[in-house]
């Protein structure tokens, strides 16, 4: 039995083996993606583009990036 706590939402989980929790050490794929998103955001500062893809956002060739942080 493996007990852990999700580093994202803090939710405790209890599994029999790692194979039972593909998103380990996160409780769900959602938390896993949240962590991944944070990491990517900090590492590469990718523009407004979802890594999941498949979205139907229009691509404007003359779009300007005016994000200020
Ligand atoms: Zn979680």
C-alpha cells in the first residue's frame, strides 16, 4: 500500500501500487497537468497557447502580443 498526498491540491490518496495511479504523484491527471502547466509556464513562458491542442482558436497572422507582466 502506498500513501501519498497530491502536491497540487493536497488531497491524500492511497493506492496498492503505482500502476493504480498513472498520474502519480498527483491525485488526478488534472493536477498533473496543472503542475506541468506551471512548470512549462515558468520554464518557457509560452505565449497564449494550450499544450493540449485541438482548440478551434482562430489564427490571426497580424495578432500582436501585448501581454505585460
Ligand atoms: Zn490533486
